[in-house]
C-alpha cells in the first residue's frame, strides 16, 4: 500500500484519501499476509478519542482511518489542511463487495441484532452474483459465545471481516483480538449491516451529496437532537484549538 498523507484532527491521524484510494488500499490489505484493520471515524468518534487517550491509541493503531463524516471534512478545512473527500464506511464496503464478488474472497459478518447479519447476507447475494459470505454472527454474546465466534472466524479464514458492534465497542474488540484473528482485513463499520438488511434506512443521495445526512437523521428522529449537538461542539473544539495553534490533545 502506498503511504498516505495524514491529517491530524484533535490527535486522530486521518488518512487523506479519496474513495478510489481507500478501496485500493483495502484490496491490498486483503491480498497481503498478516492482519490489517480499518476504522471509519466520524466527528463523534474523534471527539471521544480526544477525551480518552486510550481510545485515541486504539483508533490510531488502525492501518487506515477513513474520514466517515462531513464534520471531519469541515474540521480539516478549518485547520487549513483539507481532506480530499468524505469516505463513508458504508460506501467503502459496498464498493469492496462489488469488486470482490467474483474473486472467491471470503467475507464474514459479525454484529447487529439477531437475524440482521443473515438478512444482509441474503440481500447482498441477490445484489452481487458470486459474492462469498462464508459466515455470520450477531452482536449479542457472552464470553463463551465470543470464544465460539472467534473460533468460527479462524476456521473459515475470511479475507474480509466486518465488525458492526458500534463505536467504541467495535474498535476496542478488533484491537483486543487482532492477534487471535485469522483474517486478512477487519473493518469496523457500525450500522452498515442494519442498512444493508433494510432494518435501517440511509439518507437519500441528495442529502449525502450536500453533506446533510445528519439533518436527514434529525428530521426522521427528532429525539436525536441532543446527540446532534456533538457536531457543533466538535467544530467549536477544533476552532478553539486552531486559534490557540494547538490541534493535539497532548
């Protein structure tokens, strides 16, 4: 993989890449030996990392960090070091599915509520002829079940493991178990399986193109107003750091 330039946003080192570069890097990881992981932070995740040094270490340990969220694009502009574009985790994995569907590469889904991963598998098999989704496991597990899931993953040896446990659980889980996992690439992608399965609906394309996906979610779920305040708080924090000439939480 070519070395990407990094943009430091509150101590989180985001790869300055476009979607094509992200897909190419992910495919390289799947073709290389050893274990790799990709995290897809948005402004909420970066803010959590800013407030928690251990979580920041976990996030920065990834082989690639894609800017999943318009807030990071805004923040990079504020810092006078613009990102090429937003690279949403959902779009990244869908492009990967399209590219590898006839390659024989193996994919494993881990996360979401019972039945969601299986429904996502069914939908993708209908959409991408030849895609090889070799196994699924839901995100509800105790210690015994967790061990069984890891054993199944290692038995199946997927080229791509999607971990959809929500942040920070998915990033922490991947980091904790990376030395145990026999797979080429793990990606933490939150609610991706919910969207693929139809359990959750993504914003219409026009909202996504205009960077207003957050506004669409607010229209659909007004109760999210408290959570939505995280974006302006994040941007105000970036502005404050910029004015002080200090972008790092260290």
